C-alpha cells in the first residue's frame, strides 16, 4: 500500500477559524465524529477562552454567537445559555470534549 503525503497551507482570518480547522481535521476527518457547526463553534470558543466556570463560559458563548443585545432579552437569554450547556453536554457524552481540553 502506498501512502501519499499532502501538504496544504491555509491562511485563516481569525484564531476561531484556526481552532475550528484543527477540530474539523481531528474530530470530523480523522475520528469520524459527526458534529454540527454550532458544536464546532462552542468547542473552538472553549479552547480559546480557556478554563472557566461553565455558567460564565455559556454566557460568553451566547454573547459571542448572538451579540451583546441578547443580554437585554430576558426571555431568550436563559434559553440560549441552556442550549449551549445542552450542546456541550451532548459533545461530552460523545467523548469529543475531552479531546478539546487537550488543546487548552
């Protein structure tokens, strides 16, 4: 069996894009995990923001994804924070979160 080595240089516009690219390569391509875009975004933000309490991270992730004005919406903000928490829990159950923590 012959193995071809491929070298590809990619210019990315932000740290989030770079981390997302690494996660896609590791989790989706190599480990064959099925992740949706929001999961990749939350995992990338978790990697970039570093260790912090879950409640603080979920709030920061919601502000990053939906904008600063979501903090003033009393009805939608708690729902969005719970959505982030649920997605992280689902990723943790599928054993992708422990791999992300290695990037910290």
